[in-house]
C-alpha cells in the first residue's frame, strides 16, 4: 500500500485500454507510453490488465506495506530514501521507505507498475481512469495529496524478473520521427507532390498539450479553409490539421469522434514514441500508404513476442 | 431491400463502411443488427458516426486481406436482417427545466425565432428526436429531429464550464451533457436524469436509433 505525501503535477491510475466502448463515447484510454507500461507489467509477472500509475511532475509517496515496483521509460528518474534507483529494475520496497519521482530525462511521462496491480474495480473492462467520464481508476480523478492506493495480492502470478530493457529512443537534432499512414484529407491539405513540405516538416511540440492530444506548431504553413467533416471515428495516433494549421496528434484519452481534416495516422506501434517528446522538441512524420502499413505493426507484434519469450527464459533461469 | 455499401481502409486501425445510398436510418438499422451478432467478439471495435460505421482494430493490423475477410463476415449478417421487422429500440422521455439559469441561451434562441420562450418550449417539446450516434464524451448522444427553425450555430468561443445535465443545441443536433465539461453548444435547459453510468450495461442510456422526447418539468 502506498500513500501520496506530495503531488506536484498530474498523476493518475492507468490500466488496459478499453475495448468496445467507443460506441458509448468512452475513450480508449490506457497509458501514453503503452510500450513502456506493457513491458513493466510483463516484467513484474502481471497480467496486461493490471493497473499502475502514469505521472508527469514531482511526486513523493511512502510505503505502508511492502510492494514491488518497476518504473519506465528508460529515462525515468526516481529515488528511494534519497538514493537514485533505475528504470527497468525490480525495486522491492519495505514499509517506511519513501520514493520520489521527478520528471524523466526524455519526454514528460513516467510509468510505474506494481506487482499485483493496484486493487481497484474494473469498469467497462479496465481499472484505468477515464477523466472525461469521471469514472475508473481512483474515483475517476487525478491523484491528490493524501491518497492511498492498495495493491492486490500477487500470489499466483508469475515471478518478477530482476531487470528488463526499457524502450528508449534516439533523438537527433531534437527531433523524433514516426511512421504515419496518409489520411483521407492528406492530399487536400498538402497537395500530392512528393517534394511537398509535409514530407520534411518538423512540427514543434507546444505546451498546450495534454492526455487527449499533443498540439504542434506548424509555423502558419498549413493554415487552410477546408471545412469540418461529418463526425468521424478518432483513434489515438490520428493527426488532425485544424484551420490554424497547428497539428494535433490524438493520444490515449482522445475523444472518439472528431471533425478536423485528417492528415493521417501515426501507426499504432509508433504512438509510444510521440509520448517521449518534450515541449520544444520536434516531430517528423515519415508518411506511408494506408493500404500497406499493417506490416510495421506486425513487425512490432513480433518484437513483443520475442521480448516475452526472452523474459520467460530469464524468469526460468532465475528460479533455478 | 438491398443495402449497398463500400468498405474502405482509413488507417492501420480503421476500416470504414459507407452506405452508398447515404441513409442514416438504414445505417443505424444495420449497426444495431451488427451489435447483436458476434462480429465484434474477436478483433473489431465498432462505432457508428455521421454517415458511417467504423471497424477499429487497436492492434493496427488492417490490410486488404483483413478487409476481404470482414466483408465475407458482413454479407451473411446483412442477408439475415429482416427489414420488415421494426428495430428493437428504446424510447426515452426527459423532464426538462427550461430557460432561466438552467438554460441561459434559451432567451436568445427564442428571440432569434421571433417566439416567446413559452412558445419556443412548446414547439420544441412537440418534436420527436432520434439518437444519431454517441461521441465527444462518455454518454454524449447526438439527437436529430430538431426542426430547421430551431437550428443554431455553435458559440464562437466555447464556455469553460457547462453543467452536467444541460440540454443543448448546435447546428441541427441537440444533446444532453453527461458531465460537467467545457462546451460551445447553446444551453436551453437542464435534465436531472443521469445519461451515463459506467456501472451499468450498457453504460450509455441512449443508443443509436432510440427515440427521445422532452417535456417541461412541472
């Protein structure tokens, strides 16, 4: 059980994305960095439905009952009783220990998974927080000072591994590049010349960003008069260009419907990279055709299976 | 009845079904029928919006092959649909506190129609509404059926706070805000009845195709 002594920033309980709920207007949800969080749960021997935390800011919590945690992404920074601890390492916390989390070296978000997951009810298939609906997680809201989170009994789960590689990203010239499928309005927005600016454009992450979407400054280059479209389905990863030309990349808590022109979609397996941007850094899109892009996600799925297999081998070596 | 449609790949996650005859009511019929089948059980997440049904695969494995298989699944279910059988939908009647502090834009909307507020309310309540689709917020249902003279554009600047239960109008839609939220719709009244509850199945009170009426609270 952990107790939040100090909360400076935004922290919330995250769990599995919600499936089959967009028809009710419920966002998919889940962590901003799904790859990091998935690896943490897998490493701890948790099911992928178990709830953890995601936070941006500075936080201090004290341990009231022993827990085992692991944090990500690779650049996560935390101390235990004042001593620096590492991302991707199994941290066994004892009663009375104090943990401080500060902003990571890369991006805004730190993920924290706990062995057994937080003991919270599942609503609509997940114990994660839906801020827009005011339900899920800890009473449908952000974590506040004084909050307590209980950990579910981990008995019967797989054994945790002692350490695991956390996803990191090389950032060159302050820019991250992601694969994105061209959307229905791509040509209307940018023209179909292969030399068009959209191919080279580096979009700067603005401070006006949140869990629903990251806003990017387009330097006025893509202002347009295109009308809004009939409400269409939104998914995390959708790249919208509103009339002011400042791109929005929808993230974990995105609304399920939208109307702005769609430049395209960051591929499902690439969205975690966007979460590693810091305001002022740049995002570049490497555009691919929408009809032939599943191969990249298949490759990522294969990489995940290799990761899970290697972890299982590591686990069996540990227990020998 | 032949339901002519087209399946289109929108992204790695989304396949879109467009009704070629562009009849939203028929689309809702098909959507409600699909909901009752096992179409969704494995990979797909289905969503109805304005004029289309989207099939979403969060794993991003949409490809031509996958689309062909989806089409093969859809065809028999479409054949099975009995167009003569009326759809099984629900009817909802809401009591509304119109105007004043409960609907701060009502006076302006009524004036724009050259009606006094009582006549505006009376005419509004004589209309029948239909749920077109859900979106924007959990439990936010877009209702069609608003007579043309009541249509009103969104506010130029959204308000930072619209209270939960607000009945609102924008363009040709009206809707009830399920939670406190920022919003740019015109507020005409307030309902007390809860329209979204995550602990219920389904969590949203109103589903596409349902009928909705309003009456003034006594």
